[in-house]
C-alpha cells in the first residue's frame, strides 16, 4: 500500500496589505511517497505559494497540512527548520551556491547545518556529485562551472540528507533545452532508483507532460489533477 507523504485539507493563503491577495483557495490535495508530480499554471496563479506552504517555508492562513500523518500547525519554527533540513530538499532556478565554496563543500552544506559533516558524509557528497555527472569537479567553485553544472551541484546538495521529498521551483528556467532535458532525466532516474518524491513547479508544459501527475492551479485553485 502506498504511504501518504503530504496531505492538505482546505488550505488557504491570504497575503494581507492595502489590497489583500488570496493566493491559495480551498486546496485539498494528497501526495503519496514516491510520486513524480508537476505543478503548472500561469504566472501569479499560486504555484510558488503552494510550494512554499508544502515546503514549510510559509504557513497557510487556514486549513491543515500533514506530513506523514502529523499535523504541522503546532510545530515550532525550530522543529520546522530541523524537519526541512532532514526531510526536504529544495532546488531553485537560481542555484544559490556559495561562491567561495567548492562543489563538495556546497553539497555538504546541509550536513554542516545538521552537524553531521564527517568523513563518511564527504564520501557521500562525492558519490552524489559523481552520480550527477560531476565526478571530476569536486574542487571546482561555481564561477568555474557552467550554468547546467552549477544546477547539478544544487541538485546534489538537495539530495545530501536523503530527503523524503524534493521541491524544484522552475529548476530549468535559465537553462537551454538540451540541458533542461538532461536535468529532468536526472530527476526521473533519482525518483525511480531511490523512490524519492519529486514536486516540480514549472511553466514548461513539455516537461510537465512527462511527469506522472499534473496539478494545474489557476487563481489559487486546483482546476486539474490528472495522471499521465
């Protein structure tokens, strides 16, 4: 039986201000472990807000969010941070690597944060880099790598702590089509081989169509939820 990883019940997100913005409206969604899911929709539809809520980077205004059956609203910020570091990997369009660090040191960052950066962890960082095609770039710094290579370092960093789920927000938006497809295929291989859940926010319909499931958001509402 497939285990539920994430469950959203009647989630709403309202940004207050002179003109309040209702970014998410009455969202109900269940995501199982091992899914490969794409979130699509027009600019301003609520895609990134959805990812921020799912990734515990932002709290919903109302509703309930469950991780592995545990309701998260009463979690402290410290607990959320620890959970994110251990169970969630993030990949963004901007790779956000530290320029003064080598590829291995950037990948080790989650281990440094969780204070587990020992020799076995360094070996794992090198293994992950090799698996994403950067086995000869351990000591290279971001300025010495191409855009696609830096994104691969960011992917390796997201996988460092063996997370339950990886969130990728427009991860190929700044890459050419060939590199985008290589990155996408890398995601699929990791998903299949390690059973890791992937949730990808993208405007690229061609890539989204290759996901196992597509969630479309318009004006903060889910208007389509279908499996390919």
